[in-house]
C-alpha cells in the first residue's frame, strides 16, 4: 500500500509521489554556522510543474554556495525568494546531485520516468526573450542556481528540476560519485575552455588556486589533457602530493607567503613596497615550479579578495584571470593599469552549458577525468560537511552525501 512518507532508502512504487519527504533545511532563525543552521525535517514533496521533473534523490554534492546560504550572507536566500512570491519559509539546498526520474510534468522533453540522471545546477526559462535572441542561457536574466537561488535542491529525498538539467548517469558510476562532481568539474571546464581566445593550449602555463579542491583537481587534469602546464597553489604537503599525482608540473605552498588580502595604499610606501616584494617572490616561485621564466597565460581564480591582486599582477600580457567565486571575500582590489596597459582580461565565469556538462560526464565515464570524490558522508552529516568547508578543513577533492543511495550502489531496484 503506498504511503505518504517513506524512510530514506525505502523505495516507493515507481511513479508514486508521496505527500511528504525527509530533507535537510535551513530556516532564517537558524542562520549562522552550518552545523547549527542545517536541520533534518519532514516537509511537503515539491509540487510538479510544467517543464519540470521530480527526481528521487540518490546522492547530493557538498558545495560552498550552501555555506553562504547557511550564513544568510551575502544573500538571504529565503527572503530573496519570498520577494518573488515563494511560500516556503525554509530552504532545501544542494546544487549537485544524482537520482532517478520519478515523475515528469507537462511539456518535458528528453527524460522519462525511471531514467538515472546526474543533475546540473543551471536553471533557466528556455522561452525567455534574451535566450530566444541568442544569449548564452547562463547569462540569461532567467538564470538561477538550483538549490541556492531556487529551492528544492538535492538535500531533499525528492528534488524538483527542469528537464534541461538532467544528464544520463553512466551505468558504471556509483551514485555517491555521480552526485558529487559535476558542479566543480563542469565549472572548471568552462573556465579553461569557454572563453576564446583565452583557452588552454599546449605549452600554456596555468596558475591554479586551491589546487586540491574540487575545482582545482578538475582544472589540473583538464589543463594537462590538452598539454597545458598547471602550477597549483595549496596549503599542505598532503595536498601538494595529490596535485602532483593529478598532473601538476609544480606546486606552491601559499603558507610560505603573507602578502594576501587588500593592497596597501600607495601612499604608505613602506607597506606597499612590502606587499610588492611578496607578490614578486610569489611570481619567482611560480617560475621555479614551472621550470622556466614565463607568466601564466591563464590564472584559474575562485578564491577572491585574498588572491586576486596577485593573480592580476602575475597574469601574462594578453592573458586572462578567470574567476567563478570568491571564497575569501568578494570585495577585491583591482589595479586597472595591469588591465589596460598589459591587455589583460578579467573574466567572470558561472557554471557551464549543457553541452559542456555532457563533455565532462563523458570524460569521467571514459576514465579520462578523475572526479576526485574523496569523502562520502551520511545524510545526517550534511551540516557538519558544510562546516568543514566553512572552516577550510575539508578533505582534498569533492564531498558527497548519501540520500537514498547506499555507498557504492550503481542502480536502483524498483
């Protein structure tokens, strides 16, 4: 007999949508450190809408955006949605995930009930005027990040997504891995290959911040696949070892330098000279690790305020600093002289296109890209996993959480 609530891992009859589900939620009164902000609740299953797909969630990736959501800063995601009429007083995060298509709405194309899918976080309205006029959907006014700007992410037993977000899961890929890599790997792919003419080519030096994180581990491998020369920045020798194993030609330990953060005012000549010595010493170390006196053609950025001034200074003439985040802060100093006099490019990059997602999934399926999902946590550890990221104590690579899946499970019996 169908029920209105199932335990985690308990499989309903295929196509039966229960009334309620288990989810890890955020509420405004709990905003703060992630371990206290996240809580397990029973909430209504999201209502199916036209063009949307209800997915029985098997696993969920852990990403920095829901650290921000938990803190309620820089954006209160619940208040943001209430302004446009959303009724839910809670946020279900999770912008990486994988699962089984459980129900499809009117007008859905490309997926059917029972399909095993990896979910991309980019949500947009394909009928939006700017998309119809040829704009990249990622840049559309309708673009939202599922599980952050939009509700009902992968930290729920069921999740609501648009059909364009669903990509077939390779049969041999375990659920716990499938749900934990796409955000970082596809984002890295777009950063390195999505901004012509500044794309990685054979022989190009590439500076990669956070080399042992989810983004960095993908960036190292992708750069090497086309003959690039990645030099990674890390904080420990264990992380340095991992980067070398993935193909980094050199590794810099950022703890050996102390010039990070805001740039001193040029009027304070002593402080500014000290900062400049730090930047130049870092640049010299880059040359040493690379094995030649060449500047990075591409600087792979996502750390933000602490590192952006160094990135802009080191970047080669006519090179590019490409960034997809700002984990150390989003108010960063930019010396415009480097941009106009050295023809440098500062490029924002946000996730990836569906085609780029498919390319990354194919690389993982073919064994050409290690997704580096190094830690699997239980559903009730979602808050603690985000606390590790907040404290910069997370393991190298990516983390994912089991939702309805068991560790190592590849399919689903229904």
